[in-house]
C-alpha cells in the first residue's frame, strides 16, 4: 500500500472558502476512488490561506481486477436448433473481444440469455491519478471563482504550484502549464524558501513546513491561536468566548500569533455592540471584556508573523480601528439628533420591492398586521398578552424599520434592529418597545434565538408574514436551492415563534388578512387571495414537514398529523399533536391504536354519501355493541381532544375500541348484498375512524415495522 500527498499551492484564498472546499475535496476523492475501484485506509484534508492539502493513506499500487458479466442476445437468437452459434451469437462474442467458445448461458427472469465473462485487469494507480487529481481541481467550487490564462479552469485564486507524490514517485500531472513536482513553499514573508520532499510522508511534510513557519494543520493552528489569545485575555481578567471568529481567523494565517492592541477609552461612550461589530466584522479582531461583559479599551489581533515582528502590525491595527471608531462615534452622535418617530415619514425614500411600495408603506402593513395579530391573541386568551399591550406592539411596529435610515446601520448593516433599540431607548420609548424593535428580526439564522418578548414576537410575525405574502404575490417563490428573499428562513422563524410562545393563530385567516392589507394598500390586480392562500399554505406545509424531519421525527408520523382533518392551520396545535403522537409511538399499545384507525379508515373509504348511522339497520350483536360503545364514549373523547389532552384521548380511544373493532371485523361481514346495511356499517366505521383521524392524526399513514 502506498500513500498520496497532494498540495494545491495558490494565491491567498479567503478564509471562509477553505473549510467548505476541503469538505468538497474529501467527498470528491471518495467518489472518484470508488468509481476507479481504489480502496484506501484514510483520507485527511487540511489547508492554509495559500494551500489546500490532501493526504491519503494506504492506496493500492493498481486497481482491483474484476470479472465483468455482460448479457447478450437470448439463447434462442444466439444459437440455432443444432446448438451452433448464429451470426448474432458470433457477433456478440466478437464485439466483446472474446473467443466464441467461451460464451456462457444464464437463466434470468426474462428467459435464458447468452453471457460474456470478461476479466478486466486493473490499471496502475499512478496512471489513473493525473486524471483524478485534475478532475477534483476542476470540480471544486467556491462562492466566487477566478479564471486566468486562456483555458476554462476556475478556482478561488490562481494556482501557483502543485505537489503530487504517490509514494516516492511524482504524479505526472500538469494544469495551466504548471507541472506537479515534489517541491512546495514555506511562509511567504518569514521563509520564502522552496522545500523539497522525496516521499509522501505526512509527518515529514508537516515538520518541513513548520521549520519554514507554516502550521499546515488547521486544528493545530487553531489551538495555538486559541492558547495565545486566551493567555492575553487573562492578563486583563477576561475570558475567551468567540469560537466562530476563531474558526475564521485560524484560516487567515499560516503562522499563528496574537498581540494585544489598544484604543482611546473615549470611544467607550459608543454602545459596546457597535465597537464589537467594528472589530469583528470589519477587522476580525477579538474584543476584550471584563467579567461583567463590559468592553475595555483593548483588543486582540491574530497575526501571521512571529514575535520579533509585532510592533509594526500593532500600530497599524490600532490606526485602522481608530479610524473606524471615529466614524462610529460620529454616526452615534449624529443619528441621535433625529428621533426615530421623525424618521417614519422618510421611509418613503427607501424602496422595499418593486410593485410592493416603499418601507413607509411596508411599515403601514406591519402596523396593521400587528394590530390584527394582537387582537387574535386576545381572542384566543393568550395568558401573557392583554389589551393594554396592543398600543406598545403597534408603536414598535411603527418604528421597527426606521433605523435603516441611520448612518450607523448604513455603515454596519448587521446592526439593524440593534441600533433601533439603542436609539429608541435614547428617545425615551418604553423599554418593551425598544426591545421589540431589536427582536422583531429574530431569528436571523437557523440556530439563532427567537424574540424573548411577546411584543417582539408579534411584530416579528407581522414582518415575516408580510414578506412571505408580498413575495408570493409577485411570484417570487423559492425554487430548489434558490431562495433569494429567505422565505424559508422567514417561515421557519414563524413556526419557531408560534411554537415557543404558544400562539394560537389560524394560518388561513392570518394569510387572508395579510393579503387583504397588501391588496388594499397597493390596489393591485396582480393577484387574488383565493389562489395565493393555498399556495402559501402548501409552502408552510412543506416547511413544517422538513423542519420536523430535521428535528428527528419520522416521515410517516409527520404525515399522519399533517393529514389529520385538523391539518396544520393552527400550527401550535399541530406541533403539540405531533409531539404527543411521537410520544405515543413508543407506547406498547401503539400497534393496536394504529390498527384500529387504519382498518376503519381503509374500509370506510367505500362509504357512499354523508348520511348518519341508522340504529334500525344494526342487527348483529357486534355492531350493536360497537355502536353502544361509540355513543357512550364519543363525547368524553371529544372533550379530551378539545382540551388538547391528546395522549389521554388516544389511550381512551384505544381502550374502548381496540377489542370491539377487532371483534366486529371477525364476526360481521360488511360487504353484504343489502346496500343499506352495507353502507350503514361503513358509516359506523367511518364515525369511529373520524373521531380520531379528524382531530388528532390519520394513522393510516403510519408504516409499521416488524419490531412494532
């Protein structure tokens, strides 16, 4: 077995590109090796801003040889009655490059066929590698790629060198006039040397690079950097707490070092979040905070240099941050001169989407929808919201987009909402209003938190429903992986807010109100709510399905609850039912419960009409008994369901119906010739089925396994 060492040397690759590219490369190698019948022991990918590296341990010297079986014409065609090969049989042997007397026959489901058995000898791995390596380079994609010279090779940055060693042999690879060799480069500033390696030895490769001031292994580089930053933080009584920024910064350097820098403490009168944003997003600096979370006038910078070369970059980084903080301080001072309330009218200058008006009109829609949603919570008696809260919610909705007009948000777009909270507090707005302005944007991404305040949650729902309604009205639906207006994220946010705040809202009613507000404001004839509401509801149905599958629910359980008569219009109720049915699926009586609902569903599909059960037509003991059990327990089970006691209702349903339904199917013949009696029995079974499947879950969707 032989090892492969492959390095793509490049100009500096953006930090965010490196890990995704390495993941792609690892997958591509696995796929290509499988295709070419090349086994391997392990594959490891790592890199720096100037190189992407793969080390593959334990490749064979040549492909595995295989026996291939190729089916030809049927025996009836390949052989004549005397058993001699026909022209068709001889032609097949010739086409496969084998002697005609080696042809065999094989019985298949379609009859007996002529078979050619071919031995395919594996090629030398060294001969296959150039094509594999070139294909991997060509197929590795980046958010943005560059094209250079005259061919069609695209890569994140121009490729400057290729190291490709299979054991002690150089892989004969050439791309863009660059031939692979056994030479690679050290650190561009601290070394500048070309390094030669004779064999594909991972430890030797790492050590040679380390001698030339390159830590090639990402985890090792990250750990060194974290240790240095943590040590510097401790000198100021601070602790390290930003793993995601460390992940990025570790891919900005090849030789990790860190230094402490300072800024004038007069800038500490700016909100901490502004200083942190200027440091992290623009410069990738690490803020230093006290134990109470307050910033001090220190920050830590990751360097791509060793200790003797620290002073100049300290001064340079301090100068860069000083300029940014001067701007931020100016914005903070100037923005506060105009209260948010006085900016509302100016939202007319800010376009939202063509044909959906400007942000002033959008704000009007959010306010109207906030008012509607607030009253719906009152209607459904939400315990944490009262009539007195409606004005605060509408006030937050009125001001929620005004910070988009501030200079601070213009410079730091990620601070939208956050600066709205800061400016609202400065203006003297109620704390609940200020907090809601910030929180209505949440969640900003999948793992983000949701609004903690109920007012922030309501305004957030109004904002997201308006975006989804408007985009669907314009036909801007998500397609495949394309979702330019983040509608899936908005829908996911709506689902999470409704679930975690326990909001009872009727989806169809909310969408109808949102579209009605949009239609009346825009006076648009581009859409009709009758067509759009089903489209948007189907979109939410897909989101509910996928989000719950991602949370670990099985496909059939989610479908069972989605397909219940109650559906998902009340999404909070849907999520509660799904949670309870998922719990029920682990109970011992689950198979019996599924059997009752499934059997009654399957046969009751044949019922004709919407009639009621006629007791006069019930003549068998088992059906009379079943009807009596139904009438005695129906109201009790419906009350449990109405009170959302789904587990209790399910247990009771199974207790009262499992045995009598089984006895009914054993003793009573449903499909009798008398149409009235037959339909009456089907109606009885439908009543029993719908008592459960209409309000809890359609368990006919459940796929039972042997262990169940």
